[in-house]
């Protein structure tokens, strides 16, 4: 069989690969792009609406992005960087909507206020300081704060109805928050990509081997899941955007930069309510504080979601443990990822994270009644029979060497690229999809260095992302200008 050639080969049909493919197609329509997806349709693993917890993470309500340090003060730097990154995503989506590359915004994004809610004197004091620091910054101006139960009942009636008045309560609210259905967004982007004769999508196809030739070109061997047909591609650039499947593929690549990386898989479950009479009473994302020992992805929230056009309420996620790296993966994924170059970091993380392991096991062992008891902290009048348990997606947290050569567990995302820029892989989880655009900007800057500095590409990047090359964290006027435009275009104002 003849070897096919392509400029860019994207492994994975999720939001990361779709975003990179869309940006590269806009930068150079003549570029040949091939996407390989092992499932029979795209956006069905981590990007799927039911699997993805990142429904518009902007740092507005997620309290784990503003940790309280040892002296009691609240750090806000990570919230600022995540918010600025989400603004980049909004800018690209606005550009794509305006240019007919994406459909009507309500197909993938809808206005849903973002709230943080706490109770008890210590947590109220924490939220008060968090609000003072964040609202003083232009990225978070307009954030409201209240300790008045009557005001909070107007903001989130389900949360306040039937609540005992035995503890102080407080909440913050950002009205221009959003709910993003990343599954619908990704499918729309790929549908647009498919209109180009220079784009090829291969479904039900797995990458079985990848190796770099002496001339720097990557030789990729794929196998069709049903027919077992083998196809070989020569690609100038390879992007591994396969969610939990990216780590095994990175290891197969053999690049030196892969060494020392491991993965810690975490699964999740939701309590879901679709009863219209309940769903219509709540239209916000209400986030609380994570339990002690819980991973960041387990921050509890009562969440309005619009998935495939249908509204629902989700509560959770409840964490769990599995050895699979993908929801539709193999129980051998974790064991197969252990290599000589990452064994020490992985063992070190295992020894020093026993509390996390015990927490995950306790989550798995919970009954429906116990999960609903947790729900009643956020919805006091919730009835067990109105909620069903649904499986969420898989997350693979990064394990890597620390400065002492031992292992550390990372809960963010990280891009790993070869020295020559011919291959890049995205590892990790939160905040994930919400910051996909900023992550793919980094891929382009590191892996297309010879082209991103050219006037044509630089101008196009600034057309797609008007704040490109500038700093939204430090430039208040720039932020206000681009935010006004994106909120208007995406109908979030």
C-alpha cells in the first residue's frame, strides 16, 4: 500500500486537535491535515459533554484556583492566568462565528452565571478575601459578593430553599459566565474542516506505531479497527491530542523529552437530574470547596449544563479510581505505561499520595444515599429518586520528576515537544478544554517557529485572537475592549 503524505497529523478527534487543526487551516489553507480518531465518531471521549467537567472554566467560581496559603492569605495568580487563557478561547470562537466557520453560538455556548458558595465562619472569611483581591483586578471586575441570605436566594433559589440558618453563608457571582458544550463545539469545527479538500478524517482507526526518519519526517502506522487495514503516513508534524491516550503514544515516539513522565488515572461520576420542574429552577454554576484530600477535579458543584441542546442539572463529580487511561480504554493502560525511565517518579508519587488513594476508594464505595447527602449541602430539598448516577470521563494527571529526581503529581496541563518541534503532546487535565486555544497557541509558537514570525502568520493570529502577543493580565483597556466584543458576538452579555 502506498505511503500517504501529510503536513500535519493530528492524533485524537477531541477539542485540542480540532482547535489546532482549525487554527492551522486558517493560517495556511494549503496545508494538508490528517486527523486520526480510534472511535467511530469525534468528540466522544474527554471532549464529550457528559465526560468533560471543563464547561467554561474561567477562574470565576473555581475555588481551587485561588488557594489559601499557610499565612492565611489567598493567592490569585493562577485564576488570573486561567481567566486570560479563557478570554483567548472566546476570541477565537468569536472570530470563527463571524466568519461562518462555527454555527449560531447557542449551539455550543450559553450564558450561565458562575457562583462560588461557602458556609461557616472560616470559609466565609476566605471567600470575602478572595472577592476583595479578585474584584480589584480588571479581569474580575463586576464580580458580586453577598452574605445576605435573601440576596443569595435570588441568585440560587435551589441552594437556599430549606437551608438552616445556623451558619453564616456567602457567595460571589459573575453574571457573564458561560456553559460550553465542548462536544458540540468540536463537532462543528471538524465539520468545517471536512469541507476542505486538504483535510482527511480517519475514524475507527488507531495509531499503532510512530518513528522519526533520519530526514526528520515522522512515519506513522495506523490500523483500521474493523478491517485491520494498515496504512502508513509520512508527516512533517505530529500532534498527540488523544486525552489519556496521549501518554502511551508519547512513550512510543521515543523522543528524549518523554522520559520521566507517567500518569495517574482518575475517573468520575455525576448525579444527574433532567426533571424539567427542577432544572428550570436553577440556572447557574455553583461551586464549593473541595473536601480535604480530594483532587482538584473533585470540587463539588451544582451545575447547569446544556448538552446537545438539552438542559440538565449535574452534581459532583464524585471521584473514583481506575487503571484505564480512557473511558473506552483498557484496564492494562496504567501498567503498560510503567517504563524504566518513569518507574521511580511513579513509585514516589504512590508512596506520598496514600491519602489521595484512600479518598478515591472511599468515593467509589459511597451509596446513592450518601451521594445525595452530599448533594443536599447544595440543594437541601433534593430527593434521592430525582437523581441518577452517570459515569463521567477519565482524567490522567501528570506524574513527572521534581527538582530532586523524585516524583510529583501535577493537576494541570502540560505540553511536551521534541527539540526539533516536529512532535508535540498535550498531557494532563484541568482546566483542559477551556484553555485549548492558549494551549494550541503555545504548540504553534514552539513547533512552527519559522512561520509564526512571518508577517502573514502574525497578522492572521492577531485577526483570530486580537489580544495575541499582548498581556490581558496587565492591560485593562485591551481586556475591556476584547471582552465587550466577544460577549456581544457570542451572546453572553
